[in-house]
């Protein structure tokens, strides 16, 4: 029973983290809105199961890295309130990971969506 209790607590902590991202991280909301709009477009274009899988994985990848970036920024701010080179490196590289994932998502989106349009053959 204690493992069930800890599992439910874990879900609660995870949902709390998502709520925090909604409240404090505008980039998380931007990525989420773009992801949702992309899923509507995929539904309209009748994506295959494989295409859906790729799309959901890449959207989740971007959102997960945004959450990790938020966590890293919070920890860095906690342990290093003053500006230090190492703190800047940690924050900048975490932001770069999100940026790289977003660029990858754009490329994946182009590969999935462009062939659906008649002007691309």
C-alpha cells in the first residue's frame, strides 16, 4: 500500500510541476500551443499511426526539455543567486537544449507536413 501511496504522490508532484510551468514559463505555453495546433493540423490531414507517433514523440521531447530547462534554472538560481560564469553556462546550455529540440521539431514537422501539399512533389 505504501508503494501505491508514493506513486500517487509522484503523480501529484509531476502535475504540480506542470502547473508551475503553466504559471511561470511562457515558453512552455508557447511550445504547448504550437504542439496542440500541430496535432489539429495532423488530424485534419489524416496522419498515419506512424506519423502520429513521430509527431507525439517530438512534441513531448520539446515539452520535456522545456521542463528540464525550468528545473535547471530554478536550481541554479537557488544555489547561485549571484551571477557566476558557471551558473550562466548551466542556464545557457539548458536553454540551448530546448532550442535544439525546437529546431529538430520544426525539421520533423516539415518532413511530415510538406509532402501533404500539392506544390511539394
